[in-house]
């Protein structure tokens, strides 16, 4: 089952089940979070709760996408209660690009960067036996719900940014239940947009480089994932494809298990507040930046995986920084 959140022509929120080019509206709920919490309180799975509530005929899916009325597939009415985070160096092959960015000891063939060391820890211990805790991955904070851009909308490129780089990834979508238990409601396509030029200056700038917009969706895939997922990431400039490359995800293409990545996020008690929403990006090994591409305002990013339905498409536009140097007030 694949779900979306969308707005009606009058601006009302709805949850829909995607069935080809049509959308079936889920009765009785206006958000995926509300649907998930009702499923938990009724001891049902998400698909079971949809069936229990029932559906009615809704709008055409292509029309919703074209009109920009598809919302991120999970959010929170208070953006401060939606935490967006991620893990890096999780995919086989991901260390090569990162190591080039962080290599400072090129004259010493035996020297390993911190990137290479952490990647090797994942290779050695990222997929522990069931019930065991594996190696910790790289973890980063991206922002709260205020940074999330709906499918089809443009990423803001702040004037202090040095790069506007896409990152085609899987995102896990979670709700914390009434008792503080994290519950994965499904997965979505994600574009974990970052500043790779800034990161390349020093790995200590990774935290800065991640404080950018992001997008995920348009669809939420309910249930387990195939182990091998093969998709395509591309950038369009005008009518031309500027860059295109296949990418792989799923546990067969990762050096960490999803269970290990989830544990190392939710082991922190501050992430277990009932009712909160979490969006967690699982990493990638494919970046246009690695091929010397520099996106510019007006370009469009497209990320597609057949198992997730419609592609995730976002534009890019320049926006001024809201706070100028020296304008912070002292009270």
C-alpha cells in the first residue's frame, strides 16, 4: 500500500491511497500521523486501519501532482515536533566519494581518514546478529519540520551556500506512540539536499553542510522493503538532462542493517517523546557532486524508484539570508 497526504482545491487536508492514476480518500482522518496514532491505539497495522476506516473516490493523482497539492507523506501540525536527521557512510561504495572530500594525508598510503575508519567499522560490525547491537554509524541533525519542502516545490538556496547538491536516499518515517515507543510507519523516497563544497573544506563542517532544506515522498510505502532497490537520480536544466546516474539502496547494498541504524537513533531518550514525528535519511553512495556537477537555480532534481511510485521532483531557487551580520538584537 502507498499513501499520500494532499490538499483539496479548497485547502483541506486529506490522506489518500494511491491506485494507479487515482487516489482513494481515507475516511475519518486528515493526516498520516492521525492515521498512524489511531492504528496504534486500535492495535492495528497501518493498512489494516485504512481498511477499517474505509475509503471514498478521490481526485486524480496526476492532477494533484501537477497542481502542487501533494504534501510530504508524514508531518506534524507543529513543525518543532518533527525531527529530521540522518546517517552517513551506510551504503557500499559511499566511502569513496566522502574519502576524497576528507583526504588530508594523500602522501601516506597507510593513513586512513576518519571517513575510511568509520566506513570500515560499518563493514565489520554494521549488521549484527538479531538482538545484538552493531557499530555506530555517522549521525547528523538536519532540522525540524520547517525545513521540509513538499514534493514538486523548490529548495531554497541561501546566499551563503557554496553548493546545492542532491542526495537520493531512502527515508524512514516514524511516529512515537503514547508510551514512548518508536513506530516505523513506512518508507519514502528522499532528497537529503546538502552543501558538499562546504563539507569538503573540513569534515568538521559536516554539521553546517546538512542544515539545508530537504524533501521526501510523494508517497509513503507501507510494509517491508525489498533488499535490493535500484533507482535513478537525475538533474534537468531546461529541456536537457544535465546529469543522470543509477543508484542502489536497500539492505543488500548497505553496510548497516536498518535495525542497527534505527537503534542508534532511537537509543537517545530525548527522541522518544509521545506524539513526535521523525524523518530519518539512511544515506546514499551516489552524488552528482562526485562527477563535477554544480546545480544552479532553475535546475530540477528527479529521484525515482519503481517500488515507490511517482518520482520525487524538486526545483532550486535562490533566496536571501534572513539575518544579516551584526543584526542580532541585544535585550
